[in-house]
C-alpha cells in the first residue's frame, strides 16, 4: 500500500499508482524512487484497531511517519451513530443477529458429537435414535460403532454414555434458552437511554457458557 500526503490518498499497488497519472508514461518496472518523486510513499501494513465501544467506529485517517521514518496508517475514532433513532435501530438489528448466532451454534453443537472416555460418539438424530432404542433393551454388553472405530461397552458403561450424551444435549438446550431469554430481555428496562439499550445487548457473549463436548 502507498500513501500520498499531498492527495491524502492510498493506492494498493503499482496499477493503482499508474491510474493516478493516466497521462504519464512510466517504465515497465516502477521503483520506490519513482513513486516518491510523484508523492507516493510505501506504507507499512497495520491492523485496524478496535473501537473503544459499540457506539464508536474506527476510520482510516491518512498516514503519519513513525519514529523510524516509515509511513504508517493513522486511525481516528468517531461516533458511529448520528442520533438515538439510529442507535435503537442498530440495537434491534444486533439483537436479531445475536439470536441467529445462538440458534446456529446450538444446531451445530447438537450434531457435532461428543467425546466420552476418549471415544468419539455421534450425536446426530440417527445416532441418538439408535442409542435410545438400545437403552430400552438391557444387555450385559454393547457393541458401539463410533467415529473412530468400534468399541464394546459393559451395560453400566453404556448407560453412563447414554446419560452423558442426554445431559449434554439438554445442557445445549438450556444454554440456548438462557441466551435467547437474555437477548430478549436486554435493554428493555424502562428509562434506559438508547446507548444503554445497545450496550446491554452488545454485552451478551453468545460464545460463552456452552457445555464442553468432552464428557
């Protein structure tokens, strides 16, 4: 990436540089010296910093020279919204998006399987149907086909496996319920400002609290 302090403009590559000077004939190979003669300086790559809050956003604001004499992107934090109506509209969009993430996460985790005593066990609807059917007919031992191969379990081991998988699926349901309820209730207390409504919704971590698939 290259930056022109005169134009206050970035170009990504040599093609972008050439496009800035359509009437100029450049050699096939454009050197750094040529670009600097035309006011464009190579700029170090830098990750965009995170905004300090959901009410702010970070924008590229030209470039500056660092202590080593290298050009580096400059960032400025600005207000993300113009008024309370925009904040509230975004809050509802965020609420809906987070609910969708929760539902998707629950669905994926439900069919991703578990690890029971080192054994990879499927939790697909077909596998769960087989486990449920097997539990209805007690046997001294069970032959189980897993993702990693086959294993034979004693009845007590099989029961522990079944109960562990059932508890895991229920824990997924519980976590989905709790997150969806929290998202529905966030920001609904009377008297909250628009900013507080958004902050409450944003604060809910939809990745946290899910049960471990390792039983």
